């Protein structure tokens, strides 16, 4: 939220106001008989954007790919752990698919096996199921991305909207807070948190009621990874939101609401925030991609998820040790990570093109 408003030029291209972009109904001709008169209503700006997005094959294909990975992460483990028979493990006791299809079960006698009826994608260097660990890694990436993005949207929209709408001393104070936050690189801040606390908090998280077993199983560092990435991701969102709010508050429908006695809170909630949806969606897709890459990078460096937990970055790091002998162990999570990031990026491109098309059509109709 610098005083230089040119930093928000990208947000200005996707202004989507509710009332100015509504097209009036086509007037009825007085020469038509009353029985044949029909009220023709053109598509709303939102409908035009969704139609444009629907016809974008690349974006729709990316949506399908992303939905597939989400369903795989959510429904894959409960289904996969029920498929398979019972056999004797290395410890001499019979085990079922609920155990050997879990991401943390290891048997050294099964290490580096190829795909089979029991292990669909084979096993790694410790005899762990690659498919189970891959699904767990996708789930970890999606959880971290969701948590970080919630903080990003809430703080970015709140601070950006308040600073852009009120300006003055509030804008100055929030601008300094934003500049201070920009001084901390996200990955370095996450590394600082995990380096200070590290595994010392593993016992604390293990005693939590609901998430204790999940966090204690090598995932305790995810708390600090998510916190570090979330606290430094919102300034970019805030700057875009502020730039767009500065333009929205000068629109006629906002001036009309203010003249009619509507208070500032209602104006922000009913007229400003709904019209920030476009820029929030586009910036969020960029932020989600960066978050997934950041979490994987930290796990790759050993500062994120630790064994016996699973993460795409951790799988790449573990597979790199046997890259010459078994390259599949490292290439598989790398391929999945690349596909997810590209799918989210293509969705963001589709959203931007759809919203830009709507605005350009509106400007063209205004000139006519």
C-alpha cells in the first residue's frame, strides 16, 4: 500500500462494479403487438465471465486435473487401505491393507520394488508404499495451501479495503506495516521459525485432541511452515485490493450509496467487497502456487515434513539418494508437483482472461 498507485495498475484492469456493469433491458418497441412483446435481457457480466471461462479448454482441463488430485487426496486413503489381502510381514504377524497401504509402514524386505498388485506404484528404499506416500504428499500440499490462503485473503482484503477506502492516517499506518512485512522473505521466515522451534514442539502437538496424531507423525513443522508463509503472503493481496478500492470508491454507485445515508461499513460490505472478487481470485491462484512450491522446497531441505511423514518435497529428497538406480522414486513426486502447480496457474490465466474480456466488452459498449 505504497503511495505510488501505479503498483496496482494490474488490478485496475479487472474492475468489476455491480451497477455500472449491468446492462439495461432492451426497450420494447411500441409498434409491436402486446401479445408478441418479449423482454430481452442480455447476459450479466458474471455470466459472460463464466461463459468465457467455460469455453477456455486449457482452464477447464486444469480444473478437471485439480479436482482429480483433490478427490485423490481426500478419498484415496480410505479406499486404498481397504484393497488387498492379508500376508505375513517381516515381524511374523499377519497384516492387512490398512497397514501396508499406509504411508508410514515400512518393510525392508520390500524395498525398491516395482509396481505390483499389492503396491500399485511400487515401494521406496525403505519398503514403503509409493502410492500411499504420494497421496499423503498431495494432501499435505493442499492443506498447507488452504490454510495459508485463508490468512492471505482475510488479512489482505481487510487491510487493503480499509486502507483504500479511508486513506489518510490509516492508509499511512497500514502501508508501513505492509512494507515491514515485505521485508521478510517467506521462505526465510519459515526457515527461521522451524530452525528455532524445530522438533522441540513435537511432544506438545502430540497431546492435542484432534490433530495431535497427525502433527506428531513427522508433520509438526507444518505449523511453522504454514505460519511463516501465511504471515508474509498477504501484503501483495493488500496492495492489489487497495488499488482497486481506490477506484471503486469513486464510482457513481458508491457515491449514491453515501449520499443516501448508507454508513461506511455497509458500503464496504455491500458495494466494495463483492467487486473485489475478481482480483482476489486471480491473486489467490498465484499465491497458492507459490505456497505449494514453498512447502515442498522446505520439505526438500529437511525443514518441513520429516519422516515418517510424507510430502512431495520429502519424497523428492529421499528419491534423489537413489536417483541413478531408481529414478522413478524422485521423478514421480516431481511430476505430480509440476502438474498441480501448472494446473493452478492455467486456472489463474483463464480467470484473468475471462474477467478482462468482460471489462473490455463493457468498455466497448460504453463507447458505442
